């Protein structure tokens, strides 16, 4: 953590609009009243074992657990002694109900091809593939890397691993061969599942070629399974590489689920760390499943007749928790889309909403800002009247983007759930309940039942209302990570040593007088301008509220007088920008926030460097603002050309 990230972060954003849940939504919501929510929350805080122990009955157990919670931070165990299987809970248990013929996965390919898998179909495919894995020597506890496009086989592969107790490590399909190799090696993966290629913006992403390259540096990987997706010509190595469809042809559709311990590992998911060496976040079986199942039910208000669409990639935790495990554990219909939001046109998402009559739509602020830039005419062309609930995740959503989402997509009748959580938390932690919580644009509102967050100083003292500080979680929750794979010491140090006795999330936040949380971004992104600690996110929000601006990223750079100066990278909705607009924007920020936040530099850019999950890589922008050559890790960057263009952007 940067040492200037000391005690208080000044809060300069003023937002006073409040949107109560629509009455008709509240009337049939899964959680209906503020009272009900508050009682649940208090009960979970005072008696977590009673609260979670009762909810755990919603899972199917092969053997009941003996103890709900054992130990405390950092080493906790949930549901010790219990035996279950995550795949069984997501698939098999629905087959004995009317849901056997319900759509589990509705899939849309980028070129417009489509498939629907009913729960029975999913069960058959998963069982067959589980047998294929066993046949190739994969067993309980073995690690399997999954490097695939967003096709149904990806979800099938994930569930098949869970079925046989293999630990999946999904590597996002946009990563490089080196990134795959590094993750193979860290996890000591035995097998890798991939495809010949995937479709992205009409072009093939050559996944198998990348796997071949990664294997030169991944000695533990013995076998490769390849799905034929695009028909691209790939090299198949004898006795190492196998076609998915050939293996499946003769596989049996009968496969007993492995009996797993509540605390057996379910998966590893790598997330970037400050050292450049990625962290292998490890989640276990029962707590993760219960957390994702309950939060899907509470936050997305899942009903049996809903078509639910989370636009994330399964290579990201949002896809694990809210495309696969959470929705399927609830017996929901989950939609999966392979491609880009702007291919073959900027209305692609809205076309899909219309085509499948999507009811619940969950996306990221970065996508919403792109929709704003592309113009209202795109969503206006389609019938979005099926939508009843909207969600966001991944970054703070600036009030401007929130209002646009509310007006243009939600037609002012859909509640918006701004969900704060992390790869490490496994499930949503702070979020409105759509039938209960009045929302304020830009705030993720209040903690879910079982989550006890606080805003504290470096010493761990609670801060008063509206003071900015560190976001922490004070009590264990079932879906929390259990370790960083192979590096327990780093786990303890990263999450439990910054603020003694609490889980340190790495985000700055404040809590307002109503107990609402406002996330101010990563604490490493806080600026110290002449002794004032400013959140970059608030300056970005001010910039984006100017009509010419589509997107902005703010970073500090060394400044002789002020300590840190304010450098703003600005993407315009249209046109190039010039000195006049530069002056206007400086004035605009000054008026919105105050003289202390007046930008020193405004740099116009055509795009910002981002991870594929949409997070702005401010670390890289800091290097550029300071005139440094790139030193940091860029393996998670979506589009390398963005960096070259930014270097050229002048002050
Ligand atoms: C789910 C996910 C985690 C980081 C987290 C925050 C930021 C996520 C929100 C948010 C403000 C939100 N997992 N973040 N959601 N900030 N409001 N609703 O994103 O591990 O990839 O990232 O993302 O900084 O610490 S993640």
C-alpha cells in the first residue's frame, strides 16, 4: 500500500438523488421489506452459525456437517464434516423436479448461432465429459486449466471438474501464452481444456496456438482437450492432444458425483497482484456454493420464469459465481454470450435482450460508458420491455452512467443493483436488495446479510460518517477465499496484516449518514495533493458529468510543489479536443469539487488501458504521466495498441 494512503480520504462527491424500489417490484420480491432485511442482517451478525446453518439446508448434502463455523480470521472452516458435490447441487438435483426440461443455459454465439441446454442436456454432457476427464487420468484434487471461448463447453468443463473433484483453474481466453504457462505452472496443472479458436469481433482468437506455445514452458501438463469451434487449422500432437467431440462420442452418460468435503478446494482463480506474479485465489466447496446461491437469490431476485443474463466472461470471478454456480444452484436459466458488445454492430446486447426476452441484466460500468458513447439510438431500436432488474459490477459506477442506465435501459422502472465484491470474497458483499433498498446513484448501498463491513483508519478504528478510509470486513463469511494457492504466507500478509484482526479489501470507501457505502477505488489510487487526500474516482466522476466526456481516468504524478499533481486522461464522445475544451474541463472539475481538485493536466486519448474485465489499469497511466518507461506487468492488458497511442497523447 502506498504510504500516503494514510488515514482519511477526503470526500468531495455530492449526490443527493434517492430512488426507492418500485412498489410493484417490491410486492413480489424475494426479500420484501426493509424490516425483513434488517432483521436478517442483525441475526446473521449476532448469530452467524445459526443464520448460515439454517440456510445451508437449501443445499443437498450427502452427509450433514457437524459444525457451521470453525476458527477465525485468517484460517476459517465452514460446515466441517459435511459432504456434498457442487455439480450435483447445480445440475442433478433439478432433474427430480419439473425443472428437468427447463433451459439451464441459453447460449448465443458471436456469429449468431445459438444453443439451448435443458437441465437434462447439461447433466448428460457434464457426465460424459466427467468420464472423459477420468479416462485421461484426471482425479480428485488434480488441477485442470481451462482456456476457452465463451461456449457451452466451457460451463460443461467447469461443472465436470467439480463433479469429479478436480480443481479448475479457468484462464481468461484473452490472455497470452505466457500468462497461461505461468498459471499452469503455479497450479501444477495436469491437463488443459481449450478450443481451436474463439470468435471475437469477427476474428478468430487462436487459443490452441497459444496453448501449444504455453506448453513449451509448462512441464506438468500431460494432455490437451480441444473443442472444435471455428474450424481453424490447428496442430494436434499424437498422444497429447485430443478432440473433444471424438472423446465424447463413446463416453458414458453415467457418472456418480464424487463425495467432497465441505472444505475441499473447488477452484483456483488467478487475479493480478501488485508484484506482477498473479495470486491464485482458492475457493472451497460448500461455503462458496452457499454464498453464490443465496446472493443470486437475494440480489438478482431470481424467479423460475426469469431469463437472466450476466455479460461477464467465465474467465472472471463474476462469470464463475453469477453465470455458472449461483444461477444453476438456484435452478435458473442463465444466458451466455460468446462475443463482443459491438459486433457486428453496437446494438448487439440489446438485440440479444429482445431475442431472448431477458429479464435480469448484469454488466460492468465500463460497458455502460461504452453504450453511452455509442449513442441512445442503439438501445432505442430494440424492445427492452422484458427487463425488470439491472445490475453493475467491477468498478465504481459514476452517477452520470448510473442515471443513463436507469433512464435509457431501465426506462426509469427497473431497480439497479450496484454490487461490490471481489474475486477473494467469492460472492456479492455490499449491494442493494432490489425490492427493499432505496438506491443512490454511485453507492453500492448496504451490506448483505452475513457481511459485516466497516470503514476504518490504518489502526483499525471505525471512522465517523462520511470520512473516507479503508474498507474492511470484520467477520468471516462462507464464500471467502481460504488461501492463495501455494502461498499461505502471502494470503495472510495481503488480507489480514494491513489492519490487524480484519479482512482488508484494498479499497477506499466512506459510509454516509444512512449507513450507505461509497467505494472510492483501490487505496493505491488515492492522490495526495498538497496534503489533501483525494479519490481519483471522484475527479473522474466530475469529468464524466461534462457532456463532451465519455470516459476518464485520473492518476497522480510527482509534482514539485503539491507533492502530487492531477493528470486526467479523457476520452471524448466525439471529436479530438483542444485547448479550449481542456480549459473548460479544468474549470468544470474546479466548480464541481473545488480548487484543490483542479487538474494539472488534461490529456485527450482515444481509449484507456484496461483489463478485459473492464478495470482501468491506472498503474500504467501513472507510468505514462510520470514519463517513465513501462516497468509494470502488462499481461492482463486487453489492447496493447492503446498504450502506444497514450504515449503520443500530448498535454
Ligand atoms: C467482482 C470483481 C475487485 C475490485 C474491488 C473494487 C472493484 C468491484 C465494485 C467495485 C466499486 C463496485 N472482482 N469493484 N465492484 N468498485 N463498486 N460495485 O470485480 O476481483 O475483479 O475486482 O473491483 O476495487 O476491490 S475483482
